[in-house]
């Protein structure tokens, strides 16, 4: 085996070891993020599915079920959190609206309606 073959062999082995290390880092990062995912994210995913009123979501930081009454015929498009409130985007027959709900008691604080100008 000459010098060039040894050098190439070292490079190939080094790159193989580097590939294994990077793979372990990626798998470790995914496992860490999944373990740190809050129950709130799971609740948001569960209540974003289209359902009829009222809906119930299990929220870990409240440790209770919240009963949220939706307008008749409304469909949940998405849910997000801004700290102390949930923001629920609804699609109603007359347009879209955002329902602001307090996390602590599940009461609707505000409704923001979107309409087209005449």
C-alpha cells in the first residue's frame, strides 16, 4: 500500500466516523425536543380539528378541561397561545373571526370579526 492509499483510507474512515457522530447529534436533538414538547402543543393540535360546538380541550398548565362554546356552524381553523390567552381562529358562515379565551378559566374575553369592506 502506498502513501496515497493510506491517506485516502484515513480520510474515508474519518468521514465515516464524522457521519456517525452527526447522525447521533440529529437523533439526540429530535429526542430532546420531543421530550420537552409541552402538553399545550398537543392540546392545540387536538382542538384544531374541525368540530361542532362546544369543544373540550385538555390543557396541562390548567390541569382541567376547558369547555369552549363556538358559534353554531363555526369550524376551528387554528389555535395559538399568547401567554395567558388562547387565540382560536374560526371560520363561520359570515367570515372568519378570532376568539380570545383566557387559559385560567376558559371564558371568552374578546371576539375579533373579519369582514370584507362594502
